C-alpha cells in the first residue's frame, strides 16, 4: 500500500535557480515504486494541486477502473467541485483515489504519469511522472547486474525560463491569446536541457563492470538515438535485454538505439572495456549542441563483477501468429481537423470520450496496421504487442520483444499483433507525443 500526495514543490534543477514543479510526493521524478509480479498493490493518490489530475500506470495490466481514463478525475483538495468540474464530460470525480494494480504481468519497467484529457502534456512537463519497477524471482535468478549496478534512467527534455521556471508555451497567457502559436507547437514541445532522473546532464561514477541501464524516454515529444562512446570516440555497445514489457528472448547488441517518447529499453553496458579514469558519454545522435549530450559515466576503478547476460533471457514471450488473428484493423495517424482547430487524428477522428472506436471481445487476437504521416509513437493501454512488420519488411532489431509503444516513422506502416486479454472495459490507444495526444490523437478501445 502506497500513499502519494500530488503537490506543488520547488526544486533546484539548474544551479542557483528555483523551479516550481507539480510533483508526486514533492520530488521529480516521483517516488519509484518497486513491486513483485502478481502481488497487487494499492496506491492512494491525494490531489493537493490546483487542478484535477488523473493517474495512469503506463504498461500496467490494470482493470479499467484503475487505469486512469482521461475524464476519471481526482479533484483538487481545497477546491470546490464546481470549480474543477468545468469539463462537462467528466464522468467520475473524487478528491482522493485508490488505484489498485494487480501487477499480474511480466516483470518490466513501467511508469506512472498524469493523463487528464487535453492537459496531459503540460502536466507531465511540470513534473507528474515517476517510475514503477515490477520484478519476479525468475528475473532475479538470471544474474543480471543488480543493486548499485542497475540504474533506472528517466530521460526527458525541458525548457527553462530565465527565472528557472519551466517554459511551456501553452502555459504562457500571452502566447495563448495569439492565434497561430498552437500551430507552432503542433509537432510537440521540445526543451534544450536534457534531464536524467531530474538532473541536467548528470555524470555518474561507475566501476569498470557491467551495468544494467533501464532507460525510459519520458520526454513529451523528443526522440533520441542513444549511443555510448568513450572520450576518444570509441563506441561501447549497448546490449539490449528487454523492451517495454520485459525481457527479450535473447540479447540484441546495438550501436545506436532509437527511443521514442514512452518507450523503455533495458540494456547492459560493460564498462570493463574502458580504462579507469576514462569517461563514457551517453549521446543522442538526433540532437544538436546541448541536446546531443544526455549524461556521462565516469569509470572510477576496477572491481569484481559476477554478473552475466545469459544467452536465453526469457521463454515466455507470446508467439501470436498472423493466422490466429480474427480481425485486422487499419488506423492512420495524421494531422487533421479537431474541434479546437488543426490537430491530430486517428482514422480521421479526434478523441471523443463518448465514442467507441474499437469494440472487441476478451481474448480476441488482432492485427493492427498503423500508418503515420510524421513520427508518431503509438501506445496501447492494457496489452503488450509484438511488431510483425515495419515498412513492409521484417521488424528492426530494436522492435524485438513485447512492446506497449511502437515508434511509427514518417510515412511508415507498422503491423502489430496482440491479444486483448486481462480485463473487460474501456481502454485507450493513442500517440504518446504528449502534445499530439492532447490535440486529439487518442481513441477508445472497448473490450467486452
Ligand atoms: Cu503513457 Cu495512455 O499513456
Ligand atoms: Cu499507458
Ligand atoms: Cu503523434
């Protein structure tokens, strides 16, 4: 049982400057929740922020009542319901809310974040995000790097105003009034400061040993292509052992690892290939200048290392075959018309909480063909899926394993396969460019 108070807090993120934040428990990121597979937990959220909130556990196999539907609001304490109920579409409201997570799922790095309709992007930007690690005995027994040598890395970008406040364009009343500003941010909001676990470009001291980096891209809109290089430019491979929904079948080495918003990659890096005293930089090939650097590891000393990366990591990945699918659906993710003007739509339609976009039955296996105009990281609630094809070709190496978010590249079609098991109810799928999501690129999935 956990209790989390959502409240305003001030942090020193950039040296000497104070940054007001919206937080879970006063910190950014929020507290990391550690849980065990199949052991249900309840998290009680109390909202002391000035706005309604919604909590979603991204990657969780969660009953719909605790999945954080965008109109399922936790109202602010100290604010009257009528004030917060300006959105007539709100269906359920409370001041404090128990979210119950069965966690009957593969061990994985999940994350929790705000999900309020139309306001998810600014809420995450202001700090409403945290990590949640699910573990089990089988994974513990593999001998992967653990303890101090397992590092969860929540990577995100932010922009700061001169006074240290977070700069989010739509929060600036002057910009809000000006027509056209919305259009300027259609692509999503980017920052020029890269934060890892809330700190700008950190340097972390490590032994000359293997480390497990559990990377989450918690950025609203920024894509990264990560690589590790020594100061003299030698690449250090990132050996992928897991995806969004847990361990791969077998390790996959990468020199460059693309990571879209909301994706997680579990990688092992071996610093014993580097001399003590050297540094290894984690860089972003898609960035320029300040956004090219992510963080650095300072290798301080030789040290014993009894960790290993087994050739077989897991044997329980679903092996759904195309021939098992009872339904094939097509969805286009494109710019389009919304009630608020230009925005983003799925199959031509902007999000409407009263419409059922997909109706399916518990246990159905389906193939979804997703096609994009520009980059869209597409996320399904409740279920993991496997990538069947990308651009008419076999999936890329980093598409391996069980995913809950897949990056559609510009003009590209991706086929995924999944089984809608677990729970009945109303769930979502959406683009996880948080601004695209707020500007309409979300749809309802009803499982009966
Ligand atoms: Cu990470 Cu619908 O969310
Ligand atoms: Cu989710
Ligand atoms: Cu998008």
